[in-house]
C-alpha cells in the first residue's frame, strides 16, 4: 500500500503547512483567531473551494473542466435577469442550476461521445458561457435581492460561527468524499483515470461516467454563482473571472494527480484551507495583492512539480536498487492514460 | 515454378556475389529470445523469401536491418565491409531500404515530396529545388512504369500506390538491399502482379531483395531462394525450385507436437452461436458454434481477424452484418458491460493496456467488473479481499497478499489475475485472446490446467492463440481464419499443425491436393 502511504504523507505535509500558517497568523495579529476573521477567511475563497470538490473528481478521471468560472458568471447574470424580470427566487434558482447541468452536459457530450480533449472543449465553453452571460445581462449589475437571499450569503448558521456558504462546502465535501472513497462509483472514477481502456474492458461505462462528472461540475459551478451573487448582493456577468486558476491550484495542491487516477477529497479540503489561510495571513501582513497572486501561481507550479519530482526520484531509486524484473514502463503507460 | 525473367539478370547464372551477410545474429527482449544465432546471406540480384510462423523472428530481423533495434550479438557485412546499422537514417545511408507492411508516408505532401523526404535536392541558398525533385521523381516513376503524377497528394491514393511510392523512395536512395515486409497484405491480385514486376526489375539491376511474407504461393512465384525461421532460429535455406509447399510448412512447424492428455468430458448444448458475422475491413461471413464444455480454437496469422471477431462478440465494436445468439436467443451488445451481463467474458490480448489496472491492488482488479453486482453502493473491502483470495488460491496466484499492486507481479501471475477477474463474473462463454503470450513455461502449463478445469465445469471457451501447439493441444475444434474469412474448421482428431498452417496461409485454396497429402503422410 505504498500508494496510500504516499498520499497520506502528502496530506500530513499539507496539514503541517496549515498549522504553521495558523501559528504565524496568531503571532502576527490578535484578530486572527476571532469569529469575524473566520468569516473573512471563508469569504475570500468559498466559491472556489466549492468548485474544487467536483473538479477533483473530474481530474481524477483524467479530464479537466476549465469552463467553471464562466459558468459562475452565466449563473449570476441569469439569476439577476430572472429576478429583474419578476421571477421568484424559488423558481429562478432551480432554473439557474438546471442551466448549469445543461452546460456540463454540453462539455460532457463533446468529451465523452465525440472523444474531444476536455482541455480544448472547456476552453471553448469558457468563452461561450462568458459570452452568454454578457448577452443576458450586459454590463449592468442587478441588486435589490430580498434580505433572506443576501442573508444566506452573509449570515451564519444560527448558534455557530459557520457561514452558510461554508456549510455548503462542508456538506458537499462529505458527500463527494464518501462517494469517491467508499462507493463503487468512486472506484470506477479511479479506474477510469488510471486506465480508461482497461476500465472499459471491465464493463465500466466510461463515457457515461465522464458525462455525469461534467454535469456535476456544471451544476456545482452554477451553485457557486448563486452563492457569489448572494454574498455580494449583486448579479454581474463578469462574476467569477479568473477563478479557474485557483480551483485547479487547490485540486493539485491537494495531491490530485494532473494525469488522473490519484487524489483524495480530504487532501483537497486541506489545500483549500491552506490557500485561504495563506491569503489571510498575507493580508494581515499587508502584502500587496499582486504578490498574493504570485504566491498562488507559484503554489500551482510547485504542487505539480513536487509530486512529479518525487515520483521520478522514486523510480530512479527503484532502478538502482531493484534487481527484479520491472514492468515500470508499463506502469507509466497504464498510469498516464490521459488523452 | 520460379518465374524466369525475360531480361537476363546482371550477374547471369551461377553463384552471385554476396551482398548482405548476417552471421550469428542474436536478439533478446527481456526474457524473450527473438533471434538466436541466425545467419543469412543475401546475394546481389536475387529475391530471397523469408517465411515462418508468428513469432519466428521475421519482424525482429527486419527491424535489425532497418536500424530500429541493434543486434545483441553477431555481425552484419555489406558488400564485404562490416556494417553496424546505427539507426533508420544510417540504414538508408548504407543503402538498405525497408518497405514496411503499412506504408509510412506523409498524406498531406505530394508524391515527389514523399519520395525525397529527408534528402531533397537543394538549389542556391539551400532552398529546395522543386523542379529537379519533380523531374527526378517523374523519371523514376516512368522507369518503374508507375502511372502516378509526382505532384498529386498522397492522401487518397490506394494502399498499392502508396506501397509503390515506398519502393520508388527506396530507388532514389540507390538501395543495395531492399527489404519488403509483408508488402502484399493489403493489395489485390492485380496490384500484387504489378508489384512483383517491379521487384523483379530491381532484382535484375543487381539489388538484393528480402521478401518477407506469410503467403507461400507468392514466395514460390517470386523468390529465387527461401529461408525458413522457426522460434527465432534459422531452419533452412534452399532454392525455391527444390521446395514444395508441404516442405516449407513442415520446416515452419517442425516441432514434435506435445499433446497434453486432456480429461474427457461431455460436451453440452450450444451456448454461443454466430451466423454470418461481418465487420467491414476486419472480417466477413464468420459462422460457428460454441458448446458448453468445449474449447474452440481460433487460429490464423496476425491480421487474420481473430481479435476483431472477439471484439465484436464482447461489444467493443459493432458488427455490420450477421447474428449472435446466446442460448438460442439473438443478442446485440452496445458495450462490454452489456456483453458481460449476458455472460460473455473476454481476456484481452494486451494485458497491460486493456486487461488490468496495473496501479490497483489485486483485490480491486478482481472486483472491478462486478462492483455493481457485489455492492449496492458502498464498497466493502473485506468482501473484495475474500473474493480475490478465493480465486487467488484456485488459480494459484503467487502473491504476498491481495493488497499487493498488480504491477509488482510477474507476467504469468498478472495473467492469472486477469483470469480471476473474468471468472468472478461467472461467464457462460470465456474468450481468451493470446492467454499465454509472454509468460513463462510454468505459468503456461498452469493456464492450460485452468482452461481444462473450466471446461469440465461446463464453460464454453474460445481460444485465440498464435501458439499452434497450444491451439492443437487445448482445442476440441479449430477454426482457421485467413484474411478475415473462415478458411477451415478442423476437428481435434483431424488437426495437425500442417493442416492448420495450410489453411492459415491460404495455401489450401491454391493447393488443395498437397494439403491433404501433407496432413496424411507425416506421423
């Protein structure tokens, strides 16, 4: 079980980094460990963190969805448009989520039925969804949402310091964590990511599975758009711009292999917390926003480079020390079943 | 039978000078010894046939001459000079031109550009001299009597024309040695004739031609001498005039046939019935029946369509015509999942690519096809482990425990894990595609034992194998495919290696008489 061991070590490393950051934060500022700051903490990254959860499943299945940030914008502008047209939110929100599912379905059909690379497909829909958002709402912003709705964005779960959006994140992390790690669906996701061909020969309906993952990603991105609209009490077509980079950063920092087949939901949760706390600490230390962006970019590169280097080093060590017959080339071929 | 050219050959009759000499060449890939101490002499101005069963070492030899693989041992001499081939480009520089089975051309470039790829004539300032290129190509096409326009794109040209362009390319290199690897596999009779005329003309100019083919009638029609390889060794070289088809096949097969005694068991009702099954470009009009407790061998040469038939039966590809019946009821499969549910299991040819998730433990590999059957939603590792342990014991998989990664097992044990995973689906029909390829003798014997045990339990088995002794030893009946068609159906009692090879090489059509004679006489 060297695989589980390696991932466990990665998560332990993340946890250690997180503890160090919290310790730095508390020593930097007295307000760090207050409920108010906790609200700030979640505010910075909550939509991104929510979207990172389904993205983890998509990347483990050896695909990627770069269109999520535009789906946030499409969801926000559609919600604003419907509300401005007098559609009640009880109808508008489910409609927005349905559009998210449709967008995901489009990605999924293009990838799984037509066999197109998801990198290209979702770059296309990245532009497409943003364009639709701008057509629907134009440059204007819609506000005057009802208090109950904005309270969902600002408020906390009664009796606790947990903001409502954070509760969504926790619930989704629990559900997807269980699905990925304890059910046959999760097993099929891993098998598809490690060796799609062997999975297909083993009766896994690979195309259908990928389609479902893209739909999930679309729905959750639309949900993130609704949450963002509630938190800012304003619907805008440019909502979510630039979020995809951070979503992917969290997933990869969480130990998910960019080539598919490896990763855990606990790792992604830890990575989201780490990134949120890092941003918070940098802000408390009065580091400029530009520098924060550099930090996130560097983290993305480092979180891809370190596991790859570690893997290479391990292979090199195996090659030097192992005298036994080695199917390592075949392992590489089996693991890297990306398009 | 040798066609004597009307143009006298350059060297005239009598011994011709040796052009290319291989001495003591050996090549191993890991534990597999592909070529063992092989010697071969190609004379200037001869066409030399090279034949042998699948895995006899023919393609390895071609790859060594093409510079793709360096030999482990042995020497290559070209016109008396020792020549080590360092790579494909170096092979070309030495004057060794290799025409592969599949033409490797650039479809979006013109005929002339393809012919001069890598050595285009240049004008001043190093720019490509298009006119010279076009003229030179035109001249050579005319020399070979090939009616092609040098300016037309390769895309859209027939396989035969592409094959000819490869040969023209070889000509521009002033080839001293021309190697043709299965050049007629995709050609029609007429196109084959045209190709042969050109090859003969090249021979007459003093080029040494090595003609690798499965089609024995072609070897007799074209070649001056023929060499037979078997199991990586040189068996014989003789003038084709002194050989018969039966001789050639006997040399190719050669081994003493070991038939492992098989427990007699009753053969039951038909389970799988296939009628008129066709898939365009792969196979045509295939019909057969598999009964319970029966092993049906599917023999044939590489590319005969055996795996393609299996892929259709397992729902990976769709048939274009024909019917599949399971227990008398017609079925259609739109996916492997559907075929699996109906009771068909397929152990694929490529274990690493299609058979296993190498990075998964043994237990999860075994449970993968039946996850949805075993568990409603939540996976219980203890159930998976017990299942894998049960099959591990039955199939005698050598492992530390079922949590071990499959990648760390030996080839034979990996194959047993593939078998375990398919047995766990409790199939009615099990299709085995090259189940013992690349595994050691001990594991092979065990796989054969498992096959025998499975038939005793009433399973119907389709055994695809290029290992002829294996097919003969294991099968109750043998179906022989030749170029996508059913060439023969031979019962266990009547099956000999010679008969199977006759059918597989298409020789049965040409020489029905000798085939029967050869099958009857040696014993």
